[in-house]
């Protein structure tokens, strides 16, 4: 296995790190925390996925990377004869082989599974083969004997035998439980045989009962076949009787209807002949009625004209009266000049009232202002009096030795002068206070000019209110006069129209003749109504004669049909008694058939139940046999598991017995190469402690360098044995911080030992934070950390620097 290239994008602290590998000894150098070991984690994550990384997906994403930024590791490596490129992100993975553009695996699980099968190693085996971590060169030296044995068994895969035995143990426990369950559910074979015999007897009995029921059904069907034809014939005869009876009822009904129709027509014909006679008698009497109706219509028109003229005369008189009343009302209403005069007087009154209100407001404001001024000044004097009184009291109490309230110096000889000055000021304040008190009392009542002005303002308001009412009243009356003018025009137009109507001559109207004509018409109109009614009946006489003859012929035909149906009904030979006898016999046969069918169905059901019980018993017998077979199989499998467990135990014993010799042989080969043949063998005692053989003898005392040589040979031997079991050559070593506990000389010695194995390990990658050993590498890749950006970076040191450092 060889690594070619490793690219990290937003993986842990690496934002964009791209490493190119090659043959030889490569050193990855950088301070602790710079992100060196993260490269190994990325390598394992690319191959084995999340199981090879620390933490979950969220911890893999670089801190500070945008939420949707891509997280990806791309690894190029050679395994055997093929070159692979794997690209893995948090959601997807692809694996390419030998430069083919189409992936050979394209999902997270598929890529992991494919690479595991190509390498032939699990994740733990891969790490134990190609990786050696911090302090692992001397790890076995610090272990106890059992711990060393367990460690070697684990890294070489022998512990999988123990895991297999544990699974076999669980399988045996499950098989025993399965066997107990099968044996418990098997049942008693004797009881099963007894149940089988009982079920077979029940099946034979139900089969015999089914045969008897089948014979009863056949007998019932024969009886029904004998009785049913007579019953069906009686049913058909009944239907015929019913049909003929129905036809007879219908024919009788039609004959009755024809008879009623004939009698009705005969009656109508008689009435029509009588109507003809009556019409001939009344026609001469009503002959004048046409002329009388025409005369009445002319008289009606004359009477309407006379009534209309009389109504127009009355309306004309009423209009003349309305015009006279309207003119009288107009004369009593004021003229527009009177309204204008009233509005002028109102305007003057408003002006006077406004001036009076303004004068009242000015006088009141002056009175209020003087009263407030007097009250304010008196209040100020009262406060001044209290202050002077207080000063007077303080000075009296302090005496001549007291301090002046103004300059704070002792009063001394000025004591009395100060008291006199305060007394004078108190007298002035009292005099002015009394004056303003009297002034306040004087101003308590409204002054006479203000009262007089208030009365004048009230008179002005009353005058304005009265004149406003007068002006409103006059304005309404003027508007009424204007409306009356419009009404008079309308009345005059209506009066002119009535004069035009009454201007013609008055028509002549004979009211007495009008009454006589109305009386004659009232006498003749009832007879005319009778004539009109009887004439329509008389006109039907000719039609009724032919209709009556046709009705008589129809009646004769229908009575003959009734007689024929009565004779047919008598000839059918119907008998209610015979019908009832046939019906009772058929019902009895049907009941017998139903009982036989029910018995047969019951027998069929019991037979089916017996057959089902037989089948169930057969199933139980088959299940019993299957359980016996399964019990034998489980016992066989349990026996096989016991044999496998013993075989695994023996194999573990054998592997552990051969482990030390095999491991010693492989480690001895590495030791001879590392020591250039100085040491021939490396032996492991029963506690897996390493001993160096020099010149055929155990070297009892070894130096630190020799201990490092032995530990390295043993670690390489372990790796090779794992690789050989996986079918992979051990061509790559990755050593992570193995120099932490070694001094400078031992570090250089280990590097020299590794370099001496270049023919076996074409590619060795060492990760270290120790900068002083970098000249021992063929290539150096320096890993740094940018604190401000929080990002790791990788730089390859030029070859010249390594050469210079070596010189």
C-alpha cells in the first residue's frame, strides 16, 4: 500500500490542505495542536467513514466554515496493482479505480465496504498494521504478562475466536431454549392417537347420517313432483277465473256507463225540443228590446252631459270664492318695504347691544383687576408685617449684644435705633394694610356704573330678541304673500278652463222618457236571457238525435259482451274447495322437502366439521412429526455448536502456543536487518518479554538503543503478521509521535534503523513536533496554525534547507 495524495477541505481545523506523498522517509513536522494528527484521522475517515473519526458529523466540519460549505477528504493511494482515488463528504462518497471516470462505488456505505474488502482489513486491523501511535514502541514493556498476551491476541485478531465462542455460547443458549419449547409443545403421543380414533369414528357416523338425509331429500322431492303439477294447474285456473271475472266486471261497468249515457242523451233531447218551443213563444215579446237599448244609450249620454255642466258650474263658483279669500289675505299681509325696515331696526339694535356688552366687559374687567390688586397688596403687607414682627421679637430676645439681622454685626448702641426703625416700619405697614382692607370692602360690591351698564346691556339684549322675532315674523308673511301670488295664477288658469267648458249651449235632456225606457228594458231583459239560454239548448236537438241512436247501439253490444263472459265463467268449472285441497297438499310436500333439506344441510355441516376435525388431526400429526424432526435438527445443531466451541478453544490454545515462536521468527528477521546482522534472534519468553540473542547467547544487559531496536523490531513483526493474514504486503509505515520519551541520541538511532529498512518499507511517514530531527527525512512537510484565522496550513520545505541543515 502506498499513499500518493491527501486533500482536506473544511475538515477539522484544515480549510484547504493538499499534501503530495512519495517514496522515502517523509516527515510531517509541526507544533502540538497544529493539526498533524488530524491528517491521520482524515486518512482513516476517507477509507472507513464516520466510525474512524472522533465525534459526530457536526464536530468534523471546520469551526467558522459557512453552514453550507463543503466538507470533503480526497485520498489517492495504490493497493497492489491498482491505483484508487476516494472522495468522501458528510453526505456522499465515491471510489475510482485506475483513472476511470466512472466510480466503482458511489455511496458512503458502499465505498467503506469496497475498500474494506480491497484491503482485507477491518478498521482496527488497518490501524494496528500501518499506524504506530505515541509511545507504542515501548508499550509492551510497560505491560504485565497477561496484558501483553491479550494485547498481541487482540492486534493479531485472535480475540475474534473468543468473540466467535461468545456468539456460539449465545447460539447454544437460544438452541436450548428452542429445544425446551419444542419438547414442551410436542404433547402426549398416546393422547394424540386416542383423539385420532375418536375423530375417525365421528367421521364414519356423520357420513352414514349424511346418506340417510340424502335419501329423505329424494323421497320429499318425489312427493313434491307428484303434488306440484295439480297445484300449478289450479293456480293457472285461478288466474284464468280472475282474468274472466275482471273482464266481466269491466264489461258490466261499460254496459252501465253506456246505459247511463243513452238515458242522459234521451233526457237532453227531450229538453232541447222543449227549448225550441219556448224560444218560438218568447221571440215576439222581446222584439222591441233592440230599439229600446239604443234609445237608452243616447239618453245616458245626454244625462252625463247635463251632470258634467252642473259640476263645472259648482267648481267655477268655488274658484271665485277662493280668489276672493286669497285677495283678502294678500291685502292683510305686510309689504317687502316693511320687512326691510324691520331688518334695519334689528341691525341698529344689534350694534347698540354689542357696544353695551363691550362697555360692560371693560367696566367689569377694571373692577375685578382693582379688587385683585387690593387683595394682592394686602396679602403682601400681611407677610411683610409677619416678617417685621419676627425680626422685632428676635432683636428683643437677643438684646444689645445680639447681631444685626442685616449685616450680622453686634447691635451695641444701635439696638434701640433698630427697634425704633422696626416700630416705624410696622406702623407704616399697619396703615397701608388698613387702607387696602377698606378698599377691599369697598370693592366687594359691584360699583354703580357697572350695575347701570349691566342693565343697559340686558335692555339691549331684550330689544334685539324682540326685533329678531318681528323680522322673522315679517319675513314669513312676505314669503306667504309671494306663495299666494303663485296660487292666484293657478286659480285663474283653472277658472278660464271652466269658462271655456261652460261657453257652449246646454243640451236638451228628457229625464221622464229616460226613466220610462229603463223600466221597459228591465221588463224585457229577463225574457231575452231565457231566450238566449234556451236557444243554445234548442240548437243541440239535431245532434242529440244521432247521438242517442249511436248510444242505443253501443248499449246493445255491451250487454251482449256481458252475457258471453258470464257463460264462459260458468263453463270453467272453478271450485274454491278443490283449490284449497291442492294448496294444502302442495304446502305439506314443500314442508317435507324443507325439512329434508334442513336435515341434509345439518348432516353436511356435521360431515364437514368431522372432515375438518380429521384434517386438523392430520395437521396436528404432521406438526408432531415436524416437531420431532426439528427436535432432532436442534439437537444436532446444538451438538455441532458444542463441537465448534471445543474446536475454537483448541485452536486458540494452538495459536497461542505458536504465537510466540512465529512472532519471534518475524521479529528476529527485522532485528537482523536493523542491526546489520549483529544480532541474530529476538526471543519471547512465556511472559512475552523480548530478549536479544548475540552470538547464540541471551544478552542479559541491553542499552537504551538496543531496547529501542528490540521494540521497533517487535512492533514491525506484529504489523507484518497482521498484513500477511490480510493478504497485503507491509510496504507503508506511519509513525505518530514515537519520539516523545526518547533523548536526542535515541531519536537519531531510531531514524537510522528505519532508514536501514528502506528496501522493505518504500514509504515511511513520521509525524513529530520535534524540529531537530527534520534533517533525517527525505522530505519535510511543515504543518502550522494561523491563530487569527483559526486555520491549519501545510508547507513543504525546499530540499536545499534540508541539505543545509544536514551540513
